[in-house]
């Protein structure tokens, strides 16, 4: 068995594990008799669990139809948080005081272990992250002495807090591929060429950076936006007039991250913290980040113009 086969097998195992946890959330939901949308929410988690566990073996048409069902459930507000077991604040405080800074070890280990695996093995980044996540979970058990029941309850709490945003990263990744395949970049280029003059470096740079931020706001993913906006704006309006590809490309990508700070589509960064912290205003994180994001966007335009030409 070569490394590619091993990597694919490990990825399949990780997806199955994720699907099992989502299936557990479905079971918790079905058992919650006080849940106002019990069937709809359970159906949502059940469908996602099936896709994660059996996606490779289900025809793509069926998977597409299941995604449509998920979208309908979300649009009709059938996905809601049920009755969750309340945390004992006194116990949590005592536990936090006992662990101290050790509580951050599992989180930090994800990045460290993933980097080591990706650096010293031929596993791809996705497998490295999966391995590091499993190791971090094991470290969490060792440090906190948590039980498997607590793991399942906390997993259910996290998934229900996230809600329909759980599927957003996968949808956004698909959207990026779809836009690139459909030639959206070329369409953007033809539209922009009728609005802004070619040959002006400052205008080209500003349009490139702002376009990256705006498209990231729409797509929620700077990597997906990068391919589309670089083809549509970067190449004809920046690189074609002498822009340094290394400098301009790097700054364009990070300009996209300014858009990440401003959009609910970037659920992992903006909506998830608000959900986990049970904030009343779901956009509170975005509102705090907005001034910084806009300032950084201006800085990116200046740096790309000064360093890129």
C-alpha cells in the first residue's frame, strides 16, 4: 500500500469519525422531547452524517439532492438549538484554576503536530490536520480526565451551537471550484475593463485588493476568491503592467482576509465564536473586527503599490 492509498484511507476514517459525531447529535436531538423543531434538526444532522460517512459511495446526484434538502431545512428555520445540559459554573471555574495554562496545550498541539506531520512525512495537509486533531483529543482526555460521556455531551453542545454553519466550509469550497470552472474571472475582467482604465497601477492595485475583500465577503473563503479575482483583475490590471507576482499575489491573498473579518460566510471565524459564547448579537464579532479590517485593507493597497512596482 503506497502513501497515497494510506492518505486516502486516513481521510476516509476522519470523515467517518466526524459523521459519527454528527449522528450522535441527531440522536440527542431525537431524544429531546422539548425541541420545537426536533424532526427538522435531527434530519439535518442525519443527512450531514450520512454524507460525511458514505459520501464516496453515494451517487453525486443523490448527494446534491440531500444538500438541497439541507438548504430547505435551513431556509425554513427548521434547524435550532435544543435543550442542552447546563454547565456547572463552579465546577468549570475550579477545573480551569486547576489546569491553568495547560488548558491551551490541546489547541496549540493541533498546529504544532500538523506542522511536524506535514514537514517530516509525505502526508498532505488535510491528513496532517486530522492526525493532529486526534492527538489533541487524546491530550485533552489526559489533561482533563474527562469521560466519554462528557465528550459526547460537549460535542453535541458545540454542533448544536454551530447549527447550519457546520456545512458552510464545504459549500464554500465547492462554490470556489464552480466559479472558476464557470469562468467568472473572465466575466469580471470584461466588466472591470469597461469601468477602470488600464495601465494605471494605483487604480489596478486598489481594484485588486478591494475586489479580493469583496469577493471573500461573498464567498467566505479568500483562497477561493483568489483564483477568480486574480484571473479577472490581477492579471490584466496589475501583473500585465509590471506588478511583482510574488509581492502582489501575497498581498492580494491577505487583502482577502480583510474580507474574512467582515462576513458571516466565514462562519468558523465570525459566527462560531458568537455561537459558542452564546452572544445575543450573532454579528458582534464582525462589528468589532470591521474597523481593523478596513484599516488593514487600506494598508494593503499602499503596500502593494509601493512594494509591488
